[in-house]
């Protein structure tokens, strides 16, 4: 069972029922260890005075009894959840792999960036101190599945993923570029649109339902692509019958 320890800051510390007696012997607080201007990072801690010097003791280290130099990782990313099943020893690099998606980014998903000059999304992953490009995709969700697959391949149990489920098509693609040396995807605006989509774009624009930029965002196309479709230029209906599967599409 889990025991809750309330703090003055309103945060709640979680520990296993079996650990509660020795934890309750001391006064623990919720400490925000984030640097100024950065997202909050809360950990359970207490302070002790040793020979006139103040030292901070963190609850996760206290529970596992790890020596100096050994780091502890919170699997779910919550520094206040100190249940044994949520704690594991890890290197600093492994901890960075298990880091949450930072707020304020251009994408709602970790490892995904929006292209400045189009409505496409790129997937990237950091490994061994290097940033690895994984390809460009029509939707942020598709790129997020690609990042997740790469994280599982490269980071194993320390991978922090956007989705709990595994996308097998994404895994196959990632294994191809990471392990077999295959090339990453390139932007393919024509093949991503079906005959029905092209006709619907023209219909929505003609009826005033959406303008060019709104249509570009809806279908994951560049603005100029929508303009060519509306002008009946280069986009004849008969050449758009092939549907390219969208990894992670709803």
C-alpha cells in the first residue's frame, strides 16, 4: 500500500507503507530544485546540520541507501513519488533519456519540431551526446510515434515516450534508418493527398468554408500546395488515388 505525507507547500509525498515508519521519524518537505525561470522540479527532502554546515538529504536516496556518486531515477518523472517501484539507479545520461517533454516548445510532443516554412513536422532524438534526425512527416502525431519508436530502440527501459502503445510501422521504419542505414522520409505532398481529399479541398474553398492557410493546416500541406490545388494546376484528380499510410493517424 501507499502512504501519503502532506507538506506545508500543499504537495504530497508518496512512500510505500513498509517504509513509512522510518520515513516518519524525520520532517520532510517538498523542495523545488529547478533553476530560476525553468519549470518546477519537486523532490522530497530534509536538511541536517553537520558541524555547522547545512546538508540536504533527499528521500529517494535515503530509501535506497545509495552512496555518493550514484544517481536515482524516478520512473514516472515525479520526484515526490518515492515508492520503491518508482525508483531505480541510473546514470546521468539515462536520466536525461527519461526526461519529460518541456513546456513552451513548438510541438505538444517530445522529440518533435514544427517546420518554420511549412506545416510539416520533423522528429529528432538525442543519443550519446548527438542529435539524430529521424525524418519529416505530415502530422505532429506521426512524428511523435517515430520518436517513441527510436526512444524504445536506443534508450530501452529509460525511454520517455509520448504514447504508451507501440506503433509497429514506426518501429519498422526506425529500425531501418538506425540499424540498417536506410534513408529517412522526405516530404511528399502529392502522395499524401487522395483524390477525395483534393476534391474536398476545392469544394471547401469554393464554398467559403476555409481559406488557403486553414486548408494547409488541416491537411498538413504547404500553403503553395493548396494554392496549386485550387488553381487546378499540377494536381489532376486521376493521379492521387494512392493513399500513403499515416503512422499514428486517428
